[in-house]
C-alpha cells in the first residue's frame, strides 16, 4: 500500500489518520480499516515513510510513530484512544462504535488499555 493516499492540502476536508507503518500489528489493523467501504473518505498517512510536510502543524514524526493520531476535518489533532474514536467515526461501518464509546470515562479507560499495548508494541516494531 502507498504511504499516503494523496497529498494533503491546507483545504483538505477529510480526516487524516497517521499510523506507524513500521509496526506489523498496526499495519495489519490499518489495512483492515482501509479495505472498508468509505475508507477513501479518509487520508491514510504512514508516519514511518511519509515526507515531513505530511504531518502538518503540531505533529512530529516521533509523536506520530509513538501512537496513533488523527487530524479531524476541522484541523484539530487527537491521539491515542481519542484518535481511534475519530477514525471509527469517519468510517461508516464503525461510526456506531465511535458514538457508543465517545464518553470521557470510556475514553480514559481505552487510553489506559492503549498505553499498555504501546509498551508491548515496542517488541514488534520494525526499524524505520
């Protein structure tokens, strides 16, 4: 899969998902989302392989590789569990899940679980 579906513009109205293409688990999961109906409405950026300009304001390659990030269509940037919820909200098949989980206490619990995954993920990540 290409590192990026298309080049972002300052006027882009789609959500952008920044994922670690160097992590085999992450890559497989993102590939599953990219195959879904409606995934072409999301811009997918492999943070391990994209040009530095693809990150936009407020996001570095190191931060993007450390955890999932989503830049919403309104330009706001979220990371961790909130990023998963934003990604799910942008996909028709999982929008219901985003609505169901998008509550502060639930997001906090999901973020804690994601943090535990990130510790284990260091063992699987391939060098850039």
